[in-house]
C-alpha cells in the first residue's frame, strides 16, 4: 500500500489526466480529416470521432462504372479513418505517455 501522501499525489495526477483526456476528446470531435481515392474523384470528410460528414463524387465517374465508384468510396473512407487513428494517437499520446488505452 502506498503512503497517504503518495496516494493523494497519484489521485491528483489521475484527475488531471482525466481532465486532459476529456479536453482532447472534445478537440477530436471538432477536428476533421479527409480521405480521397481515384486521384481525388472521391473525397470523404470525417470528424476526429469517426463520424462521416460528407462524401463528394466527381459527376463524370457516376455514370461510368458503379462498382468502381463503390470501391473508391470504400478506399476514401478507409483512408480518412486511418487519418483519424493517427490524429487520435497524436492528440492522446502526449497525455497517456504512449499507453494504448482501449476505447480511445
């Protein structure tokens, strides 16, 4: 068991870390990232909390090949989600000291 002074310091540090995490999560909600595919023919935008905000498709490819358009959408979304993961790691990594906490 930790001495009382050490326990209080640890609790204070945990509370401070929790406040920083809450602030970082709010920041992530307000940030946006984009992913694109097909040389920019499909672009998606998502928030830092992985909420898809928009999908833009170049009109000239809509009539050409529907399956290709579907594939480009998937690729663009996957790229945006990868960017969200990187943004999350960058934002929360400094708070957690590199710990990989589930759910963040």
